[in-house]
C-alpha cells in the first residue's frame, strides 16, 4: 500500500539508506585495513545491511498489520546481529540487551495487533481481511472501542520501545555505542522512524472511531518525558556515540509529542522534525565515525581540538551539532519553532516545558561541542580517509530546509498532516 503518508517515510528511508551505504564503503574499508574486521565479517555486514533495508521498506509498504509487524521484527533481528558485529564483550552485551528488550517490545506490539484483529473480526469477518489496513480504516467506526483502547496501549508500549521512548529506551544508548557507526546512523535516522510509522497508522485507526480514547494525550506525555529526561542525561555522557544516542531519544520525544498534540500545524511540525532529525543525526554519526577512527577512541575526554587536528571533520561536527541543537538557519529550528508556536497557542504550560527541555539539551550539546572541537588537541591523530560527500549532502538539505521549503513539499506535508487528524 502506498499513500502520501508512507511515501514520506519511504523517500526518507531510501535516501538515508543509500547515503549510509556510500559512507559504509569508506568506513568499513578502514575497519578492514586496521584489522578490526575480516573480509568474511565485511561480507556478512553488507548482506545483513540489505536484509535490514528490505525489512524496513517492507514495513512501510505493507497493507497488512500482521505483515508490518513481521517486517519490523525482521529489521530488528538483523540490527541485533549487526550491533554485536565487533564481537567484543561490550558489543555482545549491547546486542543481547537490544534483543531482550526489543523482543519484549515486539511481543507487546504483537498482542496489540491481535487485539485489533479481534476488534475488527465481528465487523469485517474472519480471515486476512480483518488485518488489511485499507479495510480497517474504512470500517473502524464499528469496532469495539474498549478493545481498540487496550490494543493501542499495548501498541504504544511495544512500538514505543522501538522508537526509544522513555522509560523503554534502555537498549538504545548501548546499541548506538557498540555497533558499527553506519548502523548507529541507520538506527537513529531510519529504524526509529519505522516504528513511529506503525504507531501513526494505529493512531489514525483510533481517530476513526468516535468512541475510542484519544491517543494524543498518551503520546504527548511519553514524548515530553523523553525530551526532558534525555536532555538531562546529555550532561552525564562520557562516550561521544552515547551522547548522540541520547540526543536521538530527545528528538524522538519531540516528534512523538508533536504528533500527540496533532492538529494541522502540530502534525506538519512533527513530519518536518522527523525529516530534519533523520538527515542531521545520520550526518553527525557519519562525522563521529571518522572522528573515532582518527582519534582511536570514543571517549570524549580523549578527543579535543578537532578543528585544529582534523579541520574538515571538526567543522562538519560543529555544523551538525548546531543544526541538531536547533539553531537557525537550519531546518530543525524551523520545525521546533512551529511546534512551540502551535503548542503555546493551545497548551501554554506544555509549551514552557518543551522550551525548557530544548534549552537544557542545547546547553549540554554546546558544552560538549566546545570540548570536542576547540581547545588544545587531545588524543591520537591517525590518518583517515573520510567519506565527506554524504555528510555534505545531508547538511546541505538541512540548511535548505531552514531557508526555503519548496511549495510542493509544503503542500505534500500539509496533506499528510490532515490525514493524521
């Protein structure tokens, strides 16, 4: 099934997947030459990467909610294997934690999917028709609202685990820190979005039933909690990849909050924030991957003076952090400005909480950036051949998104925002 909603996700998924594959060629080649990988592991990595991309794209186009669940599980299992690719004790532990917590989440999502089927069966009838999205959305008005309510709670907890919402986020920092950097980019920029897509589909299903609960308050609460918690946790990070993993939790909180607030402007802000975050965070992880290769470490205390020792990587990191922190003229500023404006007009107290969380995260990221990019050089200075083209491509799009949004893109996002209710 293809409509304007999943086209947004598919275009973003395939673009970031392609640029990550381009980045992987240079990054994984360096890992091979440095002895961290063998040719066999390299072939395994690229094979699993294609399976993961297939799983995510299948989830985005499936017209069957059961098949969508299977596709999300396929993408999850392949990323579990890739997180443990280095076979170090820390990598195995991170992969195991991801597997256990992800399995619990996907089991809850499966139970929620079964409950949706049970709610649809009396109206639609037995068989696969009760799991086909295009049938469900047209018949949702007649479903048992009590079953739909319980189903959405399980779906929110299940797919919310994949999104990385607090308090279901414990797997995410470890997976980002211990896996290969291209997988960190895909996790932040793509896989979290796929789980979010599933949540939005079920949110639309509840909105079509006038007697079902409003899913917005639940999403708003979890999104705001994730934003504030992750913003505070940014101050305690000592690992550069964990730092940006918590930044991903923060931004997924912002996105879920936006879709929870809903309305034409809230949904538009959520779509724009999701797009800008995927492009920016993947660019940051591309840069961080080469920085860790050049410095031989992920510890923030051992990385410094990047603008002096590796000027290209240092200034790209500066641009990426300023963009993800929400400074103009980057696109993240535009989406956050729209979200705060929309929230302030409807719920001023929540708007104040959102602004507080954004400011806390902004201060933390700027403090870390000062330590990493400026000051006396620290750490090793190994030669590294950086693949900077994907980084420039992503940051250029984010900059363009803050300066000028083409009218067809605006009209497209407005139409999707109305679809989301």
